């Protein structure tokens, strides 16, 4: 196996590991609520902890990238993922009276791996000689999306066959992904990753208005993608009233399938990333509001699934746009972009959880919900998703401004 082929496989499995750690909690939201009585706010907090930990790692690399051994950090990424998932799976055993605490600790550890992956895996792929680096970047991110499909289907089938009480065995099974990635990275020779950002200070990057617009773009893209990705399972089951197995396969897995399809299509034929992003935000806003406002569960399910195609290029497309503006950005630029994306991905899922809990206690909202024939939980989750739809709505105007600016270059 050639060095570059091994490195690519290692990066692909590292991104598969990221799909595991980003989605394992959301697919188990209702399981944790049923077994441990965890509130929606605390469930949303797991997502917040995940992305805030990733954000912390992103910022550390943004300000102190010259202090890290890049190659060792890359190879440490799947190892941390494996350890975090192990703690997560053993939480009922390690903390029998406080299983949620174990979930939090495991989340912090594997989220640190996710932060390293976001900052370092894309630059590794970018450093490998290629005729079309933009499409290689899209291919890398499409692997993440197909990984989500894999996680959702495996999780759904596992819970159907083995029962929700055995959820920790599912985590043990998924730990094979970072284990494989660790083996591939162990003997892989990474491409020459020159510290391109050396001499290019974070202050210089942040004083660049185009760079700030790109960070805002990926912030809104992360919010638009991850809110639906994190809450679709619970929303489809509780707000739309569709059984979990059917909802996870035809809603959540379909969302990820569409996400992978969009990224794969771009990796084959894609160009003009900012135009694709602009159209994606329009589609995402329409899907969010449709899912939140419709009383027809099938239409809501379809809206959740189609959102995946609309948001497919928001995150990788933002990286492409940023690298076009600042080809000299190096690891620092990727770290800043990852920080922006993780901030968006952490704020909105938690916001959905808070709005859902508050709405379920608001007499006025409960009265309106009763008149519409909705249960309190249904109304609360619909309002949460409605709030999440504000982010792609705002992003339409931001991406349009960047699109027009690009046309003038």
C-alpha cells in the first residue's frame, strides 16, 4: 500500500470516527431519557459539551499551533476517540448512581479527538498532491456523511434486536472504527505538512474581513447542519409521532444519506462552492420551517431528510471558500474555521433543548398547542426546530454578500 493511499484511508476512518462521536448521543437521546430520566436540556448539554470541547481544541491550535507536534497530534486523534468511547460505554459500571456523569466525561474525551480531527485531518488531505484539491476535500467530508448513515442504521438495528438497555454494547461495537484508524495511522508516513501559517499571525487572519466572513459562514453552516442532525431522531419520534425505528431509518439515516449524496456529487463534478452554499441555505431554511410548521408527519419526515442535501456543502464548502481567499492560511486558518463551525454547532442544538423545555411549561404555548391538537412535547420540539431555522435564514443574506463579492474579484 502506498504511503498516500494509507494516509488517505487513515484520514477517511478518522472522519468515520468523527461521525460516530457526533451522532452517538443524539441517536440515544430517547434511550437515555427513558432509562435515566435525563431532561431535554441535559440531553442538549451533551451536544454542547461535545462541540465546546472541540471548540476549545480549535482555539488552542489557533493561538498555539507552533507549540504542537502536528504529526503526533494527528496520530493521537483516533486513540483519544477510542478512550472516550470506552469511558462513555462503561459509564453505567463506573458511575452506577450517576451514569450521566460518565457520559459527560466520555464526551469530553472523545470530543477532544473530534477537535483534533477537524483541525488536522483536512490539512493532511490538502497536503497530499492532487489535481483537484477542492474535490478531494469534498470526498473527505462525504466519508463523514456516509459514516453517519452507517451509525444510524447500525444503531437502529441494534436497538431493535438487542433492546435499548444494551446501548453500551452498541458503543463497544462502534469503537472498532477508531481502533482501525489508529492502526492505519500508526505506520503511516504523513505528507510534508510545512507550517504554512508560520509568519502568518492569527491577528493578521482575523483582521482580514474576507476571513471573518468565512468564519461567520461556517458558523451558520455548522448551526444549520448540526441542529437538524442532532435533534432529528428525537424530533421525528416525539414531534411527528413516527416510531423510532422508522423515523431513524427514513428520517435520520435519510438525512445523512442526502448529506453524503450532496458531498459525493460535488467531489465528482462540483465547482463554484459559494453559489452552492447560497442555494443550500435557501433550501435548508425552507426545510426547517416546513418541518416545524407542518401538521402532516410524512411531510415533516421528508423535510428533515431533504435538509441533509441542502446543508451538505455548507461546512466543506466554507473551507473551500476560505482556502481560496487565504491559500497561505495553513493550520491556523483551518483551526479558526473549525472553531467557527463548532461554535455554531454547539449553540443551536442546546438552544433547541432549552426552548423545548421552556415551551412545555408555558401556559400560553400549551393552550395554542391544545387547540392544534398537539401534545406539550410536540409543540415544544416544533418551536425548538423553528428557532433553529432562523440560522439558515440569516445565512442566506451572508452567503449572498460573499457571492457578490466573489463575482467582483
